[in-house]
C-alpha cells in the first residue's frame, strides 16, 4: 500500500511534457528579460510605446528556442505552482544576465565597437 502511494505521489510531481525544463526556462527567460530591458531603456520606460515591438521580438525568441507561447504559458503556470523549482531557475537567470551585461558593458566601452543586442 505504501509503495502505491509513493508511486502516485512521485508521478504527480513530474513535470508535464509541454512544460519547459529548468535549462530551457533559464535560456528563454534570460533572453526575454534582456529583451524587455533593452526596450525599456530604448523607450525611456514608456511601456505603452514598446508593446508592439516587444511582442514581435518575442516571436523571434520563441523561434530561437523552438517553443510556442502555449508552452511558455504552461511553464509559467507550472512553476508558479512549484516555487521550489522556480527559485533556482530565477537565480540562474539573474546570474546569466549579470554575466552578459558585465561582458557587454566592457565590450561596448571598447573603441570602434558595433554593439548589438545578442539574442
């Protein structure tokens, strides 16, 4: 009886097939946060002015990561129900963004460097 209960509880905690795994979420969110930050700065934080461009750019990120909007939405819903799984993802995203922005700041400061957002 205990073995059956254990099997049922383990199966219940498995990530659904349409939910991005942790490394996929880190990759997707890193690009998404960088995109939103870039457009926020470009529009001087006028979010109403950036919405159409951001949505088009999100399509590029979705294509890059070979995921759909539905997968991303299901993933956010899943991780909202499992904050213990989401916290390390968020930590990894923040670490990656810090690394990218530190590197890009050094590169952008170099003379004659053509800086472009790398997604």
